[in-house]
C-alpha cells in the first residue's frame, strides 16, 4: 500500500527475486524459519494447555495468520472483529467481474513470509506481475507533469524514457544511496541469496542510527544530505518512480523509506487475481488439512472459523467490538466486548490476547477506569502507542467494458497508460484480469490512488459531480479523444474508499515521523519484553502498527509469527522454540539508541579537544561553565 519508488532501470538483485526482506532492525529470516518447519506446527504446548482459548483481536491478515498457527499448535483461536468482515486492509469488493482492491493490492516477491502464505492457500498460482509505472507489466507509462505529457515504454527504442527521468533516478540510486553510511549495494548484497550476512546488516544499520538519520525527514535528507536543488526534489516528489508521487511522504522519517528500499519491497510486485482478501478468508474458512498442514489436538476438519464460533455461541465473531482488556491477578485477562448486532455488553476471560488493530485505539482502554491497577503496558510503551502516526489513503475505481488501453493509435502508442500526474488523480492504474483462473475475468481503472494529506482533497466532492467523474474528466484531458466515460461499465461505475473515514480505522497504515525510532522499537519489542514489566506476558501486540515496514503486509505477517512464538513459549513452560524469533533475539534485536557506541571523532576534532583540555583544564567541554 505504501508510496515508495520503483527502480525502473537498474538490473538490481531484487528484480531477480534474490533479495529477501530481512528488515535491518531485526533481520530474522522468517521465510527460512517457516521452510525449516515444513508442514509441522510452529511450536508445541503442554497437555494442560491444549484447547486453551486465545483471543485474537482483528480479522486481518495478521490476526488470521496468528489464529491459524495457534490452531495448528492445539490452542483455540477466538478471532473477533468489529467491521463485519474478514480481511482488514486486504479488502476486495466486486464491481461486476472485476475486484476493487480497496486496501493492499500489490505484493513484493521479496516479502517471502507473505508469499509463503499466498502459496499455502494456492493464490500464487493465480497471480501475475503488477503493472507498476515503468515496469514491463505496465507496457507503457505516461507522466503528466507541469502541463507536459511524457509517454514511454522503456529505456530504448521509439518510446524511450526521457533522459531527465533516467538521470534523476541514477542520482538517487547510483549516488545518494551509495554514500556513507547508507551503502545501498552492500546492504542489498547482505540480504541476498547465497550471501546473507546478518552481522553486516546490523553493522550498516546501526551506523546509520548512530549518525542520527532517524531525525531526518525524507525531504530533509534530500536537501541536507543529497543536496538536490528544489527543481529535482519537486520532480521526484510529484512523480516519483513506480508506486507513485513522493511529496506525500516527505514529512515521514527517511528510515521508513530506506527500509523499504533495502528490503526490495519497492520492486517486483504481484497482483493476486483472486482478490487479496482471499488470503485471510481462506485461513479463516479452510482447515489445515486442506492445505496439507499438520496440526495437533483438533479434528482434521477444524477451522479458525468453527473454533471461534464454538467459543462465542449466539454471537457473530465479526460483529464483536473489544472495548476493554483488563489484566487480572492470576495473569489472565478479562475482556469486555459489545455485540454490535444486539448491543449486548458481556465479558470473557482469556489466558492470552493477541491485539492486531491500530494500537492508538488501545489508548481509550486506559480511561474506562479512573486508575487501572494493572496496566497492560509500561509508561514508555503507552507513550509509543500515543505517538503512532498514520497515513491517510483514498482510492477511486471504475470497472471497464474491456481492456481497451491495449489497443494502439496511429503513432503506435497504447490508447491509455499507467499514469502519474501532478494533478487531481496522482496515480492511475490499469488492471486486466482476463488471464485469471478464478472468478474474476474483468478489467478496470484505479482512477486515483493517493496518500497522506493529499488524499483529503477527495473527502468532499463537488455537489453535482462525484470524485469518479472528476477524475474521469481530468484523464480525458490527458487523453483527448479517448472517450473514457463511454468505456466504463454501467451507468454508475464509480466506487471509492477513504481509509481515514472507515469505521474502526484511523487511516490506511502506520508511518513513523522523524525521531520516532525508539517508539517503534518499543512497540515491536513488546512481544519479547512484555507489558509493564510482565516478561512472560499473555498480552501481545502484532499487526501493521507494530511492524518496521508500515503499509506492507509482509510486516503484519511477521509480527503475527512473533506473537505465535511468544504463545508457544508461554504455554510450554517457558521453553523457547528452537530457531524461532525469540531464540535469535539477543543477537538480532533492535538496538536502543542509548546503547549505540559513540562515533569515532575526526582527527581534527580530537586535536581541538586535546588543545582545549591543555589550555583550559578547568572547563567542562560542552557545559559553557567552569567544572567543579
């Protein structure tokens, strides 16, 4: 979902699927761990805990991965959601014979943990390359910038990409990202098949942290470190490369961008022809046996859905809102729920709770009581929760009668292209499902996809003209004579979503601001550290907010596996699962900024310090006043 640049020209390792998304803060290889387990459960629990109910809050991909793996270990997952559906921000709705991907729509192959689950539920076999701008799958791309229209189909030939676009990309990847301490090529090599080096990954990343790059916004990095002129920054910000314009991301921490680039999450995306939400749906409705997986304790036909419904008789689990989680003296949790269909309030006890929605919703829990005696989190963890920052996102979509854009005009150009604009639409994508083996066979236009405060312009449309109609009119200006409106399916073809306006959501995805590394470290590490000093805690945070790569489903899935690993330890007498995330914690854990060693001082700086000490021995350096 996130807006990040796509490397069009460089034949990078990620394009050959050699890079694995080993997030540098905690470069644990989740995909290799899953492969090592084969069809076996990820952990085991003692006999007394078999069948133990575990509440999983949120029926998105993190919640369903956690629930599915809990079931296989012999625990009873009880998955609840308030929205009335399974999927979370994997949200596919049909417009005729075409899915409108309201949430996540493109999935990088470097995200191998997520790809493991797509393959498990047999979605990889019905996928194709996503048509990002400038990619081979897109065929053609149009950039509409400052009143000029640029059409290209590659770097060579009749419709070659403009030289100034090539040059700015080369400056970003070939110069800026290769400087100290970023060392892009070295980091990418350390994440690549055959040369994975977690020690090198940690060394490069911790050096970046030690140099204070967490305090730089993306825009500040381009001004102060890359030293680009305003004209280049504006071009890069308005158009970007691949997944859309960048100026909506300029206020965010540069580390957010750098993680995605290092891990290859910005390239080689897949479109899931069955609709993205089928991943959590199939984990909800299908048995482990149907996927060829092993499980213990439960009957072979058991599913996450049946185990959940049996635990909540008389209640639809997808219409249950959690309003409070209270820690009890015996280490269990009393959970207050409201049935949104009946408006009935009730409580249930659980030995463990995995919480996957937006963490800022948790903050309201603290004020249900005047003085909660046993807080769920420490004061520092609560501070991290309160300062979590979210990105808005808006999409406007229409189904089309056919994939008309593949036709060519008299000059040999495609009638319409993936379009990046500095005007209302921002990013326009063309999707064709005709090669699908599943139920979707149609085609459509994602007329507009935009992020952050730029998406707010679409919250209020014109009184007599929908956002879809406005976007169509703009695209007809970019493509005169196309007759776009007549190519759309039906008399009312438009659909849209504003994630900041969706019930039970606070935006599309988490994105950290400058200076928020420590907050993110506290949230991610909570599965290991526990809450409020409770190390073997049964309250575990997971999901997109907790991950290091907000907006990418890979991070949500890996945090779910962290939660499962913690549950396996908790319900197996404290035994750590061999090869799991907890077993690798001590040498891979995210470093606290306070624990970073001081950077070596330049020789001239050391000389000045020596000279000051000789000339002014009574002066404390940096204090500005005599020492005592």
